[in-house]
């Protein structure tokens, strides 16, 4: 069930009526969330609700056992093996088997394996990481194990963020499942705004950008202007698509009285690769930092090991996005960017000094004593965007061969007539997004529209709704991140 579908609007309307009847009764409220969330998830394929239930029950029991028995590390291993085993089986088994077959063929060994052709359960990477974060936090003693199974299942399956995040931590969302909800008019108004703006980004902008992107990535031999325009359009498409989903998820949650974390913070205003990852898919980047990078040693160790840690984390981050070599190449590209960024910061611009107390999660910080090698802000931004755009080319390419073709096309400057049409479409679609983002950046407020007078906000929302209706498609395109 897609947010950008009539089915979902009917589903949520019915759910909302039931919600305002039971919201003050904790057990009934969590039960309603679980039932509705499983219906929502079953809309794609009812068989995979069993995986969601299995993951929830395993981690619920593992966390309870950690409170009773001393074998906490063994119990954590049960959670890790179970969750990552299921994820590997459905998402990566065929990929690694086919890769092994091709590798053996290079040595003259012909193995005829038939792929199992699994259907990828929607959102499996998101809810797997969410339940894993719970058991790891219980193991570390950062949160207590919950004894209320229904509350835990509501936390894992909460339908606004179930299939495409943000990846919520139990310390943030689980207590909200156990408290009395206070729903104010301002919460509802901001929730409605977030949902409308997110829907506009998906239905009007992201799906509009796709009409520029898809034809170029089907061309056998594109030229430079086509590749540049399509890659730029894809950068906007994937941002509007994914952040649009997050905005809608946060808006729906806020209407119901819940708070979800911010997952995007103006990533295309970043002035370094590190800054980009502080702003892009924040719930994943902080997950990888807290549960992989820091346990590996973070940057508390020698520079060489730090760079290795960054390489491991970003390769796995690339693989998290999908079982394909282009995602691994994208992860490698991001790792290289982060390593160069860190080397430049530590050895050219500033020097590392001990972290002060209160700098949570930071082993050290950098001191810039007015280095003459510091880049101007505009140049740092430009280089970061160029790096990011080539990364999106790797991400969107359909094969390794296409990566090489698209890269080579950047040297082929012979613009076809229709490239000018593509450029005009790109500019027209970019205007509302850039206008909003510049407003948000200048005010330092991601919900700057909520500070408008009600009448002005009403007019803005009416214009967005009219645009959504105008561009609404009967066969609603799925969100890009549903495949992950």
C-alpha cells in the first residue's frame, strides 16, 4: 500500500476514526497499531508478515532473556545471526551465488546453478536494522528490555515508517508506545503540512524528474549533456522521493501524537562528504556509526585503521541498499570521499585535539587555526556536489558496463536537440524545491512554512494539493527505497 494511492487515503481515514476512539486506552491503542500495520504490510504480500512477526518475537524474547541470564553475548549472537541470516537469505543469496558462479567460470569451472529468484520482502532492511538496534541497546545496558509484547510489536511495525524508515531507535519510539498521548492542534497542523509537502515532493517532483532520468539511462550511447542532466535530475528525484516519504511518515505520526526523527537536513547544502552524511539518511548513517564504526574503533585508533573502518562501513552501507555491484561501487566511492575528507581535515586544514567532555560519540575534534589551505565555502560546496553527483551516477546505473559507458560519455560533447528540452524540464521542476530549501536554509527551520499566517499557509497548501491532484497517477509509482 503506497502513501501516494487512493487505497492508503481510505485506509488511513478508517484508521484515524478508530484511533480517536481508542487512543487513551493503551492496550487497545497498541493493538490497533499492530493490526493496522500488519494489514498495511500484507497489502504487498501477506506471506511476509510472518517474517515481520518472527523478527519481532525473536528480538523480544532475546532481550527478555538478557535480563535473566548471564550469557548476554550468546543471546546477542542469536539476534544477530537470526536477523542478518534472514536478511542475507532473501536479499543477498542469489547475488553471491551468481557472483561465485561467474568467478569460478573465470578459472574454467562451469557450474550451472539456478537462482532461487526470491521476492524481496518490502522494507526488510529497515525493520531488520530497527529490531537489531533494540537488542544491541539492551545488551549494552542503554535501555531496559520491555515486557509488553504488544508495545514492542507496535514499535517494530508502526506503519508510517515501517517500509522506508526512518530507522527508529527503541530509546526514542518505544517509550512513546507506553505513554499517554497529547495531541494538540499545532501537532495536527504541522503533521498535515508535512504530509502535503512530502506528497508534493513525491507525486509532482520525484515522479516528474523520473521522466527525465529514465529515458537517458535506457540510451545505449548517451552524450555528456544528457548524462549530466539526467544525473542531476536523479539527484533531485531520489531526494524528493525518499525525503518525501520521510516527511509523509513524520506527518502521519505527528497527527497520531508520535514524533519520528528527522531523516534529511538539506543534504545538498553540504560542504563536505562528511557533512553530506550528517544530512542524508540520518537514521542509517547514525546507525552505521553507532553499531559498526564506533565498535570497530572509530577514529580513536591509528589513521590507517580509521580509514579501513570507514571503508568497511561504507561498503556495507552500499550493500545495504541492494545486492548489486553498482551499490558496492557507490559505497566504495563514498568511502574514498570520506577518507580524503578526513585526511584533508586532519593534515591540511587543522589538527586533531582531544574531545571536550559532553561531546557524545566523538573521540576527538579538529582545530583549525586559520589555515591558509582552508577552502572557500562556495568551492567546498561545488566539489562536494560534483562528488555526490558522480556517486548518484554509480547508484542509478543498471550495470557495471553502463557505469563505464556513462562515464565515457562525459567526454562526448555533442548536445542533441532534445537535451535542451530536458534542461528546461529540469529547471521548471527544480524551482519549487530550491525555493523551499533556500527558505529553510536561510531561516534554519525545516518547517519554515508553519511560521506563515494561517491564511498564507492555507493558500500554499491549497496550491500544493491542486498540483498533487493534477499530477496524480492511477498507477502510482512505488518509492525508490521500497526496493531496499
